[in-house]
C-alpha cells in the first residue's frame, strides 16, 4: 500500500458487524460482505477497511474470537482476489489473524493503546499502521459486553483540541517507534467523533493542514457521522445517515485539497468523483 500517492486515496468500508451506526447487519453474511467489497473496488476504492466490532456510541465490545471470525474470512476472500485491505481492530490477536488472511494495513482506532501487544505485531509484520486518536480509549474494557467510552466528558474536555490531539498523536507515534515500528509506516487519524463534539470535529478538519504538517500521512474518517447530521438538521431533526453522502463527498474534496493521505468512506463513488474534481481544480485541469 503506497503511503506517498500523488492523490488522496479512497478507503471503502465493510463493517462486518451487527450494529454499526450506518450499515450494521448488512454484511454479516460472508458472501454479501465479499460482494460488497468487489462493488466498492468497482466504484474506485483504493483499499477496503474491514471491521468486526462496531465502536459507535452505545456499542459494546465483542469477544476477540467473534471479531476474528467475522473479519478473517472476508479478508481472505478479498485478498485472494487481489483486493488491498486494512483491518479495523484494536486487538493484536485479531490483527494477527487478519495478517495471516492477507491484510496489508492495520487500522487501530485506539492508536496502539487498547492492546499492549499490538505494536509488536505491527512491527513484526512491517505493515503500515493507522494510529487514530481516541483519548479515553484506555478506559475501554477488554471484556466482551463492556460499553465503549464515547462520552465527551470521558475525554475530560479540550482547551485546544488541535494542539492536544496533535500532541497526543505524536506521543502515540513515539510509543510505536519505541516498540520497533518504522515511522515511515505510520499514518495518523484525528478520530472524528471519538469522544469529541461537533465543534471539536470541525476544528480538527479546519486545521487539517496542521495535522498533515506533523509529517505523517493523515486519514480522515467523517463518512456519514453524526456531526454531519447535526450540521444539516432541519426543524431540529438531524439529517439521517443515508442523507449525509453529499456532505461526506464535500469533506472528501476538502480533505484532498488539504493533502489528506486517504478518506474512509461508505459510499466510494461519490468521494472518488469529488476527489477527481479537487485534483482537476488544484492542477488547473492538467491531469484531465
Ligand atoms: N481510522 C479510523 N477508523 C474508523 N473506524 C470506525 C469508525 C466509525 O465509523 P463506522 O461505524 O462508519 O465504521 N470511524 C473510524 C475513523 O474515523 N477512523
């Protein structure tokens, strides 16, 4: 997986879960998940993120065995067909199963903080590692059934969310490098919506050039998230997830213009088109 592509990559999403906020339950069936993966590639995805444990507010942890059993067959089926894949997991054991199945990127929403073994697994694999920011994740219990910690209060609040998220991400990088991970294989992600308010999310997106300026590829995961629904609310009713694709594509356009490594989206085609527009705009159409 190239970390220095000359355009912003599009990461499609397959949530092999029962309860993800926007597509929960649709891809628990192996054939459906694999078919969806091929569809996302046909829409222009550069890679596909496969997750087996929803982290949405109100979700609870699943057994590691359940999580691995969900993601490994999907990863193997798609990897055998040559599809570039990331696995969305906080667990070292699940990452190992995914690596055995053919995954080429580890996407860790805990940024290495939920499982002390993860850094070793990633270092040994030599694969790229996405370190996402989620301040209270150290309070996410390892046991199945425990609820996730999404409350903004759990994060203790932010005085300067951009400076604090930047500093905490760099601390996660230091920990990864200390554990033997090649810094050139590290990708950062501000963790939009993870124990953060809508204002925090917009401040982080507004400061994307600052995050990119930290010197690592940056992944932006805003697709269909609640803060978009809040922005587009009518008569006090937030826009439902299915109605947030245009907003998601707009963010993909702006993220591409600001040099994001990739955007993580459920609807690939709309963001691929948006990024093509951003590329043509920035190059004066030279790339056609
Ligand atoms: N790196 C990264 N991974 C993620 N995984 C899940 C979700 C939650 O969204 P989903 O339920 O739509 O997958 N968001 C992110 C994110 O923002 N960044």
